[in-house]
């Protein structure tokens, strides 16, 4: 399953591991901006820097099977803001194919 690799990739800022668990057709739509991030976009220097600037805490796998991965975690961004984030990752060919998430700002 992919959960352990996902957490390890973020905790160790391992972009190669993160890319290895994403499907070539991966897309994540940011609903706040409408921007779509692809697997190729994940390799961009600014995306890598953004990912390295955040940390996760209390990550939990709520559900995972061959079709989907559902994670809840607290994410602290480079700005110091923290969100509780629920992420849903439909899978294709055993890899993360799409990403949907919802975030709730946490009080500071």
C-alpha cells in the first residue's frame, strides 16, 4: 500500500519517492485557484521548495485499498499557519492518480 511511502516522502522531503507513488496521469486541482498540478509540475523547483517548507503531524491513514487512499493530518506551512487536512487519493494502476483535499485552519 502507498500510505507509508507517502508519509516517508513528506517527512524526509524525498521528491523521488513521492514521484514514484504517483501515476503518470496524476492531477490535483486547487479549487481556490483552479490551477491543476500534474506529476511533471511536482518536479519543478518551486513545487519542491513549497513541499519542503511544510511539515506534517499526526498523520493517519483512515482508509486504503487498491482503489483509494484517505489520509488525515495536520500540515504546518512555511508561513507558520496550520491546517487540518483531509486528502482523498483515487488510485490507478496501484499509484496515486488524482488528489482531492479539504483543509480547516487551526487556531494559533
